[in-house]
């Protein structure tokens, strides 16, 4: 069974713990060996482009430093910070959760709806959708108007999350939802139950991708 | 560990056996439980649109008949015959190897090169690339000028396969190759060694996707 | 004057009769020789992907069996079932009503609005729009929320049809409407009168295309 | 039977006569009533953007002056000069040969190859392909390196025409060719015989479109 | 300092004067030598395609006649009439305000919102956006429902202008606005103050482009 | 006259000096006040994604530290490192040379050819072209196969530069060339003279953009 390292590029321990919980289903279901780590000295949340740039090099350096210790790496932030630099640093596959979450959603249904934390990340997200060449499949990307810190409290954002998901499905015709942040996995089950569509947590999706990539000997360099 | 059923929608036993061999690395590497089956009464190879249409309903019916017996299904023909009909027939995830192979390649590198059997399938492939909304990432799709039957003999097509892959990488700038047929997996290792790029066998990629989909509770209905 | 065969790939006699009426203007206006036929043993309506797959081979076989008896063929279902297989079966031109209806609309105005029967066909339609490479010109595709059976009763769906057309024109800026089903032609005149835009019945459009294709010696093989 | 007026917006009588000959098959095959007229005082050929602009208003005014005398109008220059202005001038359908030729080709095969007179028109053509939203289906547009005057002599350009068509089919994978000028129809038969693909003369295609548009009551206003 | 000629291709003296005022900031800020001229005998406003065609040749001829007298030329109508013909007529750079306004906006923010005078120009605008290959970056183009004549009265259209801009920003997510007419510059300051986004007057943008083009020796021929 | 700061995000003094020379024409021609600065502690050249990430934060911090001292900022590296972070750091306009160079080229001709240093930057460039939504206008991006260090010696790379430009123009139909690096400006004159097309040095283009942006009060925040 391949070993994975999931890097949470912020210093928010609750997010790191949430990711650890989110991937437990892959551990039990596939017997996967998945480690999750945060990065000291990084921002509490990745909300601005400045935050994205600040963690890119630390992420790549962390991968470089552990390039032989794991079979594959996952960068657990929806801006995929440092993805291409990390790929230069190791022969092992390195996956970003935005890319993996979106591509996984494309394999499940016609059009994608993305739930983002705040409106400040929408321009960055659309640059990614277009850069990936898949923008025609993204029905809409709607912001919750929340902060990374607020995400931790399920009871607080649950209603807003559901209302946003409902608009994506009913008004924009999304067939699959993607959670546009590494810290939203705990909302997945409720959303699926209420809305009747598959909801992709991008970190889970990237870990599944990474397991396959490691088992099949793919490289991203 | 989820159970997968891989359906080879032709009646060519060598292809069915080749698929079985191709996914053995996922069995040993991930401990996956993968069954491979051919379909009686189908064409020997899927080379024309008539062949594609002929197997679509049998594929969907096979999925419908075994919808409760496996955790996920893979349709192992690069035309993804019957994919959307099969998805209507079960709550479990159903994946097509063209979609999964292409989306996996998109997660590994900038632009994709596809090696196809014959020129007769190129128009059909491009309809798929555009239908998926990813055509901007496909550098080229080059035909071998071979038949399904010829694929079985490695020594015979090896040189042509390598020359085609080399043109995709050097002339068209492909960063990742996708084998455009379910019966080409045995060429993967040689191509990777000679060309220095990752080569995606679409059936392997779809099985890895399906394992994740089953473990994470995705639905494609 | 070329002879055309229009194949209604369902077994709904009212739809077959409606198509026959819809093309009568081409018979009188252009003196065209147009035969319309239904296919026994097919579904009553083509509403699911399973229905689409079920009729693809019968359509292609019907064309193959009559390949010398008509100068051109039209497949009268907005999913264009069996189109590419039928083209392999004859030297004469074979046209699908979705392709012809959409391309005709593109020659008449800037952006297209499509009125579909139910929401279940939207994903299939968008795969077609993208596959054709014309999705940028489709303003919206809105469902009536009706069944094929309900379409026969003009008084019943007339209001809903008009409301849907109005939304396409006023909210989505459609300059031309396309009826997204072979069985909606009898609503065309009312829609045009009420909305002031051209409404393309795709079967009429495909027959006009087919007359030209036959007269000009085009081939689709 | 509807009456059509085909407007050749240059003053080259040989081109006007060639168009008249080119549409004779539609007259005999469909019994169509097609008149062809040149415009006095216009350039001998439409080769520059200055030429295109020079004829736009005369074309629109000619349509306006005869708006009641014909059932539909065709503008027979591959730059579609004055198309949108002419549409403002009459309730009857007005079609341009570039739009109709290209859309007709899209109904016949996967990807289009265009044979243009000179390299000076390529930028203008690509603006049209993108403006129409169909550029993804245009495999290539290759210039003959000829002048409008040279086109009249079949023996002179026949070899170059054939060589250009062959490159479009063999090197660029075009499944259908479009003649990128109103004065190339007399090369069509030879090209089809030699290359084995359908070759669309855009004026013929537009006349067939216009007959259908008139018979079916379409409007382009 | 380069000398520019800005050509207002209509005969509305208020628009010519408004343009002269609009570029005064470039004169004082950059010391630019900018002349503004209207064209006699042209329509009072460019509102229809007929108007666009009517001024194309006069614009090109005006550029041809003054090709040596200025270092660069700007065509000050959002339909860029005669742009490509004018480029054929001089070695000096000729810029259209639609192209320059839109490209400038693309350099400032993620997605563009355009405020147009009337709904009659939307189809023409979208042909331009697609022709330029930038339609993916245009969030929306909303009409004021005004005439060129009404634009002159700030107090009259100010509220409607603001409401339209607000919809572009809040409902369509536009990050930058473009004024879709040469006669709207006097609304720019109010819109920016009220909406908090940059508003591009296309004539100002084109003059800035033209200054750079002249200083750097670019050619558009 | 606005004041500009051009930031060369590498520590190669020859490149900084070359940029200073390249913008001297804007100083003399427009009287512009342009300062050019390198960044200590950065790589000698920006050739890998690691290099791009390494300089993003220093660039943004340099802009933040001098946000009040200049009217506009230009980031002089064709990867536009730190562009979006720098925009968060100041109210003044910040432009990247890749964006400005490409958008300027789009205002000058139909299709763009880019000359890049090495093949390692092609994937990064295409991500940018797609991210900007302008990939349809990029004819080709061809690498010189050189290093940043080699660029300094005109005699050494002149022939290769010319051969690459010739291929872009003749084989790929590029109407305008863009130099894909901040250190190539000294090749511009020779290329234009030999090839007869406009060659855009992206730093010059960005400075012209920035002068306009500052004079017109645009913001990029």
C-alpha cells in the first residue's frame, strides 16, 4: 500500500485535524497509509494571493525534503500553492487538491458547482479553471462569505453552505459540487443528503488520485 | 476494499486477458478486488461507430444486471460505449476509460498526446474531447494505422507505437501520453522507458478512479 | 426532385404523423418528395440515454436496408441517435435533426435558445453543443418539464411553451429558438407570432438541409 | 418554388457567370428560381478589407431596393460583406456564403479545411471563424497564392488547387473542404474525384439554405 | 511627443467635443498632442449595422489622406468601423476603441462588464468579443436602453448608467467596466466613485495605446 | 508625467541594464520618468517554477514598500511573478510584462508568436495564455533552447532568434511576435528589419501601459 503525505500549507491545526478526519475513510476503506502535516510559520488561512505566494516555496521545500519518504504528495489548499515547484523537486507524483477535486468532479457529472469561502478567491479560482482548460464545465462558483476560521463551526455555516449548494444545483444546474477549500469536508455528508448530488471534498479526491498515481507509477515531473 | 467489475465490451479474449494483466498492479499494490469480464455476442473489436452502438445496450444491461454485486463499474473501451445509459441503471459509480484516462492525464501534465489504433476513430475521439470540454489540452491524437487484432503482438507494433509516441512528444509537445484503446497496456512500460514521459493506460486509470469513487461514496447517477 | 426518408426512431404514431404534417410545407413549397416512417419495436419516446442507445442500431440498420431507395436520410430525434453509424452504412447523406436544427439557427441569428422537453435531457444536449464546437452560441437550454406524451396536446403545453420561449428571448437574449424535440413543430407558428423571433423546428430544418445535400451531391460518409 | 436573388458584390462578369453556372444544378435538381446579379461600380475582386468595406453599403442598398421582389437573398462573397446591414433592410432572409458554406460543412463532417485565394484574406477569415464560434472545427485555411483573376482559368490553377486540398485532407485531417471564394465552383468536381471528400461551394450551399429559409418562413431580421 | 488623430466617425459635434474633453487628461498628464475630428456627412450616431458600414470607407479614406500627418490614429466608435481597411491605408498604427478598451480592461482585472447604449448593438458586440478571442473574459454586456442623443445629458442617464454598472458588478461579477460607446466618458468619474471599480473609457484607453504604439514604433499593417 | 518603477525580479545586472536601455525610447519619446531596479537575493534568472515562486513575495513586498513613491509598477519577468499579490499591496496600478506584452500584441495583429528562452517554460506560458482566455490568438510559442545567461550576447543568439522568428511567421502564420523574456529587447530591431512584422518587447509594452494607467487613474486592486 503506497504511503501518502498530505501537506496542509497553513498553520491552522483545526484544518489539519479536519483533513486527517476527512481521509480516514480512505484509510479504512482502502487500507491507505496517509499522513497529514501542517506547516509551521505559514498563515492561519490562505485567503489572499499574498498568502498563496507566501506558502508556495515552503510547500515545495517540504516536498523536496521528504521526496524519498513518501510515495506521493498532496497539497491540501484549493489554490494548489507551490504545485509546479514541488513537482520539480521530486520524482514522485505531487497532486494539488483543486486540480484533483475538479477533475474528479468532471468524471462524475456534466457540470460543476464550486462552493468557495469568500468572494476574494473567485478571480483566482477562475484563472485556475481557465488555466486548466475546463472552464466550460464549471456552472458557477459561489462564495459563502465566510472566513477560514468560521468554517470550523458546523452549526454556524451549515445553513449558508446548504443554501449556496442549493443555488448551484437549482439555479445553475450543477450536477456535482466541489468544496472549494480544504477545510469543508465535514459539511459533505449533510450537503449530499439534502441536495441529492455528489459533493467532492477535494482533499479526499486528491488522496484517491495519489494512491492510484503511486500504485501505477505515474510521475508528475 | 471495494470490488470492481471491469467490462470489456468486445468478445476478444486476448483483450480481456490483457486487461486482467494490466490491472494486476492495482491488485497487488492496493489490494484491490477487480474482476474483468468480456461480453459474448459483441464484435471482436470496437473499430466503427456501428460497433460502438452495437455494444452500448449490452454494456448497460450487464451493469443493470450486476448493479448490486460490485461497488463500482468500469467500461473498458476508449469510446466509453453505453456509459451514460449504464449510469442510469445503477446507483453505483460507473466510469468510462476514455474519460478517466484523459482526466488522469490532465492531472499529471500540461498537454496530452493520444495514441489511437486507426484513423477511423479520430473523428469520434475529437467529438469526445470537445464534448468533455478539454480539447484545449489535447496536443494531438495520432493513429498507429493498426487493427485491434494486431495489437496483441508486441513485437509487431512496438516500433510503430514508439515512433508514434515520439512524434507526440517531440513534434506536438505532449507531456503525458494516453493509450487510446483498452488493449495497449502491455506497451506502456517500453514507451515510458524510451520516451521519459508518463504513459496512461486508460483502464488502469479508470480502475484507480473507481476504487476511489467506491471508497468515497461518489455516485454517477 | 430528390427523395428523402425521415426516420422517427420511436414508435409513437402521433409523433410520426406530426412530423409528416410539419414537412408538408416543404412538399408544397419546394415540391419535395419526403416520406416519414416510424420504427416498430422502439420506445414510445426517447427520453433517457437508454432510449437513445436502444434505437441507434435500428436506425442505422434501417438506413442500411434502404440506402439505395432514397437520396438522403433524416434521423428525426433531437439526440441524433445512430447518426454516425448510419453514415457508415450508406453513400447517401444522412442528417440528424439536432445538428441541422442548431446549424440552421446559427445561420439566422446571433445566439440560440433551445426549448427541451425535460431536464433529464439537458446534460445530453450540452454534450452535443460542446461536441459540435458551437456551445458559445447557445444562450440557454430550458426544459418544459413535460413528457413526450404531453407534447401532443397543444392546448395543454401551449402556455408553458410560450413562457419558456419568452424567458429564452428576454432573460437569456436568444435571437432564434430551436425546438429541442421532433414532436414540437405544431407550436412553432404560435411561438413566432407571440415572440417575434424565428423558431426552428429541427426536422423541417434537417429536411431542407437534406434536399440541398442530395441536390448538390454531398456525402456524409 | 421560392425566388432567390444571388448578389455577386464585385463587377467581374466571369465570376457572375460562374456563379450562374454553379447554381444550375439547384435549378434543375430542385426546380429553384435563382437570379444572379453583379454590382456595377464595385471592385473587380474583393481581395482587401478596403474592397470588403467598399461593397457593404451597395449590397445592403441593393437588397433594400429589391426587398419585396425575391423570397430570399444570398451575398456571394466569402467575406459576407454587408450581411448584417442587408438583414436590417428587409424582412426576407439574407444569407452570406461564408456562413452558409461553413455551417453546411459542419453538418457533413468532423473538421473543415478551407481553400483561400491568397494569404491576405486569412486573418479576415479567422476573425469570421472565431466570430461564428466555430473555430474549433476549422482544421486549417490554406491560401492558393492566386488572384481573383487567375481563378477563371481552370487549367492554370487546377494543380495548385488539388495540392492545397490534398494538404488540407492529409496533413490537417480535414474531412470536408470549403471553397473560400465565390469563384471556385468549377474546381469542385475535380477536387471531389481526386480527394474523395465532399467539397462545399459556398454559393451553392447558401442557395440551398436560402431555399429552405424561404420555404419555411425563416427571418434573419 | 507623438501626435495622434482621433476620428469620431459620426457627425455629432457634442460627441466630438466630449471626446476632446475626455482625452484632455492625457494631454495634461502625458503632454500628448491629440487632435480630435468628426466626419462630415456621416450619421449623427452609429446605432445600426447600416451606420457602421456607412462610415467604414470614409474612416479609411480619412486615415489614408492624413497618413503622414500624424504618428498614430484612433477610430472613436465602439464598433471599430473601418479599422482593418484603415490599417491597409497607412504604415502608422491605427487602433480601434473597442479593441483597445477591452484589451486595456483585460490588463486591469479578471472579468469585464460592458455598458452599451441599446440592445441593438449587443449581437454586434458579441461578434467582436468572440472575433477577438476574449469572450471568456466578458462577464456581461448590458444595454442602457438609450440613444446616442440622450447620452449627452448627464443628469438624465446618470441613474440608469449607475444601475446598469451596479448590476454588472454585483450580479455578474465584473471587476472592470468598459463604456461601450465613445460618448460616455463624462460618466466615468461618477461610476468609479459609486461602484469602486475601474471604469475604462475606450477612447482614453485607445489614445494611451496609440501613444505607446507611436513611441515604440509598432505597426498595424 | 507619471513616475514608473520597473522591477526586474532577478539579480542579473545585465538584464536590469538591458531593461533600462530598452525603455529609454519611452523616456525620450514620451518624456517618461522610468526607474529600473533589480532585486538582491533573487535568482540570476527565472527559469524554473521554483524561481518564479522564490521571487513572488519579494516582488510584492518591494511594491508594498514603495507603494506611495511611484505612480505605477511593472514586474519585468515574463512569468509575471507576484503580480496578483503586488496588486493587493497598493492602490497604484501594477502590470506584468507577460500580460501587457500579449495584450499589446493582440491590439496589433491577428495571431501572436512567442519566442521563449527554453522549452522548460512552455507549459508555464500556455497556462498563462489559457488563464488569460486568449490562447486562441497564440499561433505558437517556440523555444530558443538558450539560457538567460546566453541572451546577453547578441552575436551568439542572433541567428537562432531570427530562425525562430521566421518559423513563427512563415510556418505558424504569426502576424506579431512577442519576446518571451525581459532580456531580449536588444534583438527587437534586427527581428523587425529581417521579418517585416512588429516585435513586441513586453517590458516596453508594459511601461507604455503603465504610463497610460497612471495618467488615466486606473487601479488594479
